[in-house]
């Protein structure tokens, strides 16, 4: 009996030693899972999303450390980093010092404007806080599964920026008016909000309408209402909002579209074996087993979210329904938008 007890104790000690030898395995598995999801999105939703020329480094923040997957040479020259693991085309480093002191990250960022020595000048980086840090800021994120969909949303912005014509157009024509400015009009100008909500209802009706003639009529109503609102906006505020609204609808609507594609994918995806072993926050896609878009009104209703996220998302879905190719055209010509492509068919 004593020998058996000693043997079991020895096994436990060995297990503890293995865990201590690789305490960062959970981080590695999460980052690798994100890269696997990029492959999934490319295969099922958006071709070329995972192409090497559109790769964006991933900076992963804990409360005290930074890890970087597939860094640029400039990043490695800026931050002393140690290579910790390599898996296929993914190399993960740990920086000697935290990249910055911001308590929360979930964005794709870069520095624009006049040339600077910053590591991310004209070079987008996906920056995300760990799941543990994310839930401190966004408590509703209930699992690693959900957390990864947020990352893919932001990664898609990196994909957009890696298209040089899009980057140049955004920097030259758009960046001076930030999305918050458009949101402010929606929140403070009643007639502006009323029109946007009606325009979005037209898009939703067009998506659900099965009759082609009725769909065309709904879209005509949509264009009339949108034109009236923009003309009134220009008359009242002496400012042409068109190109900014169209750009941000396309930027955020397509990122939301890609994020949403994972919700559907997770209904059938098998649990990741590595995450099951290393990450207690991984819930094997339980939330998505019987996923129903209608319950997630924040995805498609303009009054439940930042409005151009919803209108852009619904435009992408409407283009899918109409069988119109838009994915092969967006971002390659910097200024073309979802609205432009939809309007071509009218």
C-alpha cells in the first residue's frame, strides 16, 4: 500500500513539474488557435484572408507581459524579445518589457502621418489583451471561444490595411474624420437617427424578401431615403458625409461579417484538443451550438450598435443574397465600397 501511495505522489509531482516547465502553454495554444481560425475564414468566408502578404503580427498582452507572434524585423529591433516557440509558420516571442502600459487592447493599430521611427508606422499590428484581462473590461465575454471572434474581427481590419490602395485612400481621404464623429450625429440629431434606422429596416426587408420585384422596390426606397438624409445633412451642417459613411460602413461591416461567420462555423466545429488541455476558459463552442442570429440584435439593428456597423453588415449580407461579387473587389481599389457595388446593380 505504501508503495502505491508513493507511486501516486511521484506521478503527481511529475505532473506538477511538467506544468511548471511550460506555464505559458495556454498562451501559445490560444495564439495558435487564432491562426487556425484565420485559415478557416479564408477557406469558408473570405479568400486570401490568410495569404502571407496580408499577414499582420499579433501582440498578446497579459497584465504584466507581452507576447508577439510573427513580428516584423523593425519590431524586434525596437523591443528586445526572446523566441519561445515555433509551430509551422507561427513564431511566438516574449518581449523583455511590456510593449506599452495600456490596461486593455482589442484593436488593430498603426501610426500614420509624417514618417516616424515607431515600430508600427504604416505597419498594422493586431493587439489584444488576454481573455483574463478582456473580461475585466468586457464582462459579457464568457469564454475563450467568444474572445477569439473579437480578435478575428480586428484581424480583418489588418487585412484591409495591408492592401496598399486602401491604406493610401484611408490615410489621405478618411482618417481625419473618425467614426466617433458619425456616431455623435446619430446620437444627437433625431432626424438623422430616424432616417438611418429606416434605411437599415429597408436593408433587412430586402434581405428577407424572396420576390425580386419587391426587393428592387425596397432598394429604390432605400436609395431615396439615404439620398434625402445626406442632402439634408449637407445643407444643415455644410459638410459632405458621403465618403466617410461609405468607408466606415465597409470597414466595420465587413469585419463584423467575418466575425459573424465564425458564429455559424462554431455550431459544427469540433473542440480544439490543445485548448481543452491548457485553457479552462475554453468552452468547446457551447454558446454557439444552437446559434440564432435573430437573438443577437446588436449585429444587425442600427439602434443596438454603432449604426454603420449594422448597415455595413446588412449590405454585405444583401450582396450575398443577390449573388453579387464584392469580396474580390473591396480594398484592392482603395475607395470602392459596399454601397458603390450595391448601387451598380440598380
